[in-house]
C-alpha cells in the first residue's frame, strides 16, 4: 500500500498522544484525592494543557512546512518522554502542570503535522474523509486504553503507585520516536508564502473567509462539549454513581470506546451518505442522550458497587453519547481541509488547533465550575446549549460549502 509506512507512523503517534493528552480527567480526579485541590483548582490542568496547544500552534503552524513535519513530530515525542519522567519524579500538583504544558506544546506539533501529512498521503476528498475519521478513531481508542492503564497501576495501600504509569508512557513515546525516525516519506514542498512573514500572514488571511469563521466556531463548540464531558466523567461516576475510584476511571473508558467506534463508522458511512445528514442525526441523538438518558442515570437507585457487574444497565447508558458526537470533529475538519489547497493545510490546521484548544479549556473549566456550584448531577445538562448552537452552525457550514462547490 502506498505511503503505508508513514500512515502507520501517524496512527502510532496519535495513539500515544491520545493516552497522554486525555489522561487529564484522570489526573484531575487524582489531584483532588491525592494532592488535596478542589474542583476549580484541579480544572486548571486543562488550561495548562490547552493554552500551550493554542500558543505553539499559533507560532509554528504557518512555517512548519519549512521546518519539516517529521522533524517536528520527533521533537514532540522527545519532549513528552522527558515530561513523563518529570511527573514520575516530581509527584506533585505543580509537576502535573508542567507535564500537561509539555504535552500540550508537543501535541500542537503533532496535530499540525498529522493534519498536514494526511493531505499529502490521500488523493481525493473521500479518501481524506475516511483517513481523517479512522485516525481520529484510533485516537479515541488510545484514550480508552488510558482509562485501563491508570487503574492498573493504582493501589489502595500506596497512593503514589499510579505514577509508575509514566515510566511506561515514557517508554511508549520513545518507541514511537524510533518508528517515526526510520519511516520515510515525501513531505512535499508546497509552502504558504515566499518567506516566514508571508507564511504567518497566510493563517490570518484564512480567517477572512466566512466559511472558515463558521467552521472554526463549529470546531470550538464541539471540543467544548467533548472535553467538558470527557474530562469530568470520572468525577461524575465517583460523585453521582458513587463508584470506587478505579471503577470511576474504567467506566469513563466507555465514552472513549464509543467515540472511537463512532469515528470508525463515520469513515465508512461518509463514503455513502452526505456528511451533513450524518452530523444532523448525530447532534439530535446527542441532545436526546443529555435530555432524556442522563436524568434517568442520575435518578437511578444504585447500591453498593464493587465491580462493573454490580452496576445496572442504565449506568452504562450516558457514556454512549460518544457514538453520536464522535463523527462531528473529523468530518467537519476533513470537509474544510479537503476543500482548501494543500499549501494552506498547515496554517489552517493551526487555526483548528487554536480554536479547539480554547473550546476545550472553556468547556472543562465551565463544567468544573458547574460541578462545584450547581452540582455533579446537573452540570452535564448545560451541554445541550452548545449542542443547539453547533447544529445551527453545521447547517450554515453546509450552505457555505455548497456555495464553494458551485463556485
């Protein structure tokens, strides 16, 4: 298969960063239980993760083609390898802040590179849609693995035992580094402008397009919803369902698995069904889950739970919202990227990551605030507001992309 080596490398890199990046919800829960911080203080870890993503994406996305995508990804993997070791030896809330700052900065390099390279190794919009959905699906399965890895290292008798997972993660990062190092591919030579100044301005010129504005607003709303739920689901399971800490974390893996399955299904369905119909169905289904399934989960009479088999079926229901929200992000990204020239994929990817990071931070901090002041049983209900706005934005995005195609 053409470009198979680099495609496998992209899958591995994304898988490793999925575990690292989205362990933030687990570390937020551990920070409350081990380091004694409250909900609002713990939610700041999302800011330490997402702000560096936005800043680094803003600074490097426009000229990353000049630097080289492979070199950028190697640098990112090297940084997180040392950051994981720093968390293991630091063992404190400030060490967690440093860890997620390093992960965020590195992920900016990885994601801009991956999104740009996808355009280089695919031949048309359908292939782009399919590969984008599948690689985002693999990302979700990486997240799911995180929810099993951390409990595997947990110990009721040693509160520091969970830190051993970072030795494993450092090793995984180095293995990914070596695989990428020996992978060869043509990075392409198209760059946005004639020099660094023009490269940088190319990113701002994109914002002038109404299509891009609506798309970035859609990406912002989606990540606000996804991160708000994903980051706080372990705490929801602990506070509302009264599950032990390990089970609270493992139960959150259902959301990640459902997100992964949903994105892989979207990669198949998008070849046969127009993307807008898939997304309208998904948003409608997600709102149904929040408005009707979530209240039943909160009101369920759940007794003592020592294993997953003690939990009634309704306890497994709400995390399946991931099936519905899963296809949204990769499909809207692919729709817009595949409609743009490859030479602007890097700056466009930078804008995607910046607005996604802002949305993720705002979503996590908002839900954290609601957990503290409204209650863990009611906080997720507020996600229906950005869902309604997202549905309107997607319908507008379809009209604008239709004009681009007709034009």
